[in-house]
C-alpha cells in the first residue's frame, strides 16, 4: 500500500499548517480591505510604493516586484487597475525609455494610509493576540525568506 504522506497527521505537516494559518489571516485581510475596494495584492503594491517613495525618486514595477515578491506580471496587471482607480500615477522615466515611474496620487496616499492602519490592527489582533513570541516568529520568517530567496537558488 502506498503511503499517503511523510506525515502521520495533517497537524504534523508544516506546509499544510502554514497554509491553514495563511488562509485564516488572508480571509481577515480580504474582509477589511473590501472597505477600501482593494485586493490584498493591490494593498501590498500601494504600500510598497509608499515605502519606496520615502527613499527613491524613481520607482519601477520591477522595484515593487522585488520588494514585495509579487511576480512582475501580477504587479503590472494590478498597477493598471490602481491607475484606473486613481491611486497610482505612471510617468515616463527620463532615465530609461522602457521604464515607467510609479507614484501614489493624493487619493492613493490617503487610501493606503487608512488601509495600513486597518491592516496593522488585523495583524496585531491575529498574531500578537495568539500569545506567541512575535519577535521570534518574525525572525524565523526572515530566516525562511533568506534561505529561499530567488537569488540564492
């Protein structure tokens, strides 16, 4: 008889348990972002642009993809929607004719700022109230990111 899994129970499968935790967290995020008419991906993109605007004059879709780990095609599709909704402004790059510079519109800044407060409250409620050592949990997630980053593989 073929063994179903290397794990005896689903509770022993870190991938499956991670999936369950992610799904519950994502469900809460999606519910809250409906207030702002944003998908989770769109919110992350707005937030990455807001973050990068603090240190860079030129922000490309590639910059957003690299920091967020969202694939370039998904970033591109989401940017089109965010532009259509008036949250992001695209301008031609003076440095590279093939690249476009991204920045948040005033409305985009307001929506991102308000949504960020909401999402940080969700994160606090979901993770910190779970009575875990959040600093250690964050450290472990950073280690996982480092070991699995695309430039290391």
